[in-house]
C-alpha cells in the first residue's frame, strides 16, 4: 500500500510521476426516451479537484452500477435528487485516498464513497467509509457488503420477516440484490423460488446459491412452470421487477402474505397502463411496503457486520460482472438494465 512507503506529498508525487493525475468525468448529456443508450452520456476531461476543509481527494478504483440509476436520469418524480443534463453521473465507488484534510482518513486508505462516475473526486469525510479488505475483496463493498446486500437484508428480514417453512420468491434472482435475498431466506429455513432471465442464470441460482427452484421468465411456458414451482403459494415476495411478472406473482400470494417492494425496473421504459394490482392486494389482504434503504442509514453498520461475517464464513456467495475503463460505464449500464450482466455490475478503473 502506498501509505506505507510515502508521505502524503509523496503519494501525490507518485501519481504525478506515473501520469495518473489526469481526471475525467462521465456526464449525462440527454435524458433517455425508452431504453437508455450510450449516447445519453459523454466522457469529458476535468480539472483535478482540490479537497477543502474536512474533505478527502479519492482516486476511484471501482464504480458500482445499479438499477436505481435509471430513475436518477429520468425527469419523473423520485425519492432522490435526479441527475440533470450536464451533470456528472451519480454512483458509489471504492477508491484510495490521495489527499486528506480530515483527521479520520490518511493517504492510502481504501474507502467507499458516493463520488460518482469520475476518476478523481473530492467529498466530505462524513460521506466516506473506510473499508477492511484483509479478508474480502474491495468490490464486495459495492455489492454484497454494500447497498445491494443491505437492501436485501432490510427488505427480507425487516419487512417480509420470513418464518421457517414459508415460501419466499424473489425476481431478478441472479442479481446483486436478489441473490442475497434468496441465500438469506434459505438461512431462515424457507423454501426459495427465484425468477431470472435465461437458463444459465437459473442454473447458477439453484446450483451455486442454493435456491430450491428458479423459473426462466423468458420461457414460453412461464405461467405453468411458475404454478408448478409454487404448490403452497407465496408467503413472502421480494419484488425487483414489476410489470407482468409482478402481476403473475400476485395471483399466487397467500392470504396475509408480505411484499417488500424494492424496484420496478421493467416499468422504466413503458407507458403507464392498468394492471390488476389493487384487486389482488385487497382479495389476499396483502401487506406491501415500498422501501428505500437509504432511509435507515443508521442500520447499515450492524447489517454490514452480519453480512461480512457470513461472507467470511463462506455462507454467502456472490458473482460479479466487470467492465474496464471509465468510458465503458454507459454501455455497461445499458447492458445491466437489459439483464446482460451476471450478478453485481462493476466498472474497473485502475
């Protein structure tokens, strides 16, 4: 680690000598209509930021790409401030502190921070988390030990509250959130059924993650295969997709079932249209709760610690898809939104 060999100024000199101090950003240039395209973004050169009081300068190493980003580049009402054309694309990243004006961080620290799609960024120290990479990879903190893993825990354990012997269903089951949901549900003694796109993803979900069954939503016999996999109905549904898949799952909900509504990614590119949702909720007396995991940031450290212990004990598995280079981020985002990724989608910067 550079911090062991160089002073703070020495690290800066090192990066300059290695020609590593050129900064770039990816900005949003236009809002997508329908599917996101790489042309909605642009890679631009940028000035090297200078950290202010209680700020740190971070050289990003890994970017996190997540489904919530589709909503951030839309002009529709949302739970968080969106990205306007001309602004840097938002996102979490893992990187190395290059310069620090905070007593809590020193050059060489590996940290997690929402610095966005850029090579170098400055950010208030309060928004930065030092991470322990002695037993897990730094990328785990963007997936299973980061927002996706904590989302899975919050929606399943806190909202669905599964009980041993119940049936839990999660769609987008091979993704960064869904894969954790299913494994946690198995640890709770539940029967777990996943929904995923493609035979390879379904095989991974069953053979590697330990789900009891997985249905390919692209199958021409999806409805029949789903019914066959749910002889006892659904007690807990962790919903990531919405649309027709959600509608079919609703018809299998047991009375007083619980639904954690995490995402509706299939709806991002569609016009609003009527569904049967309200009637199903009424007839089955369902408890459904939409949740945004950032509402309860105070719970993150304890949840992350429990996930960390499970990962280190090899009781939770995860998979990653990696694109290389900041300029690859737009295309990687497009692919992820179309389901082309396998597990957590990352962009490697260095």
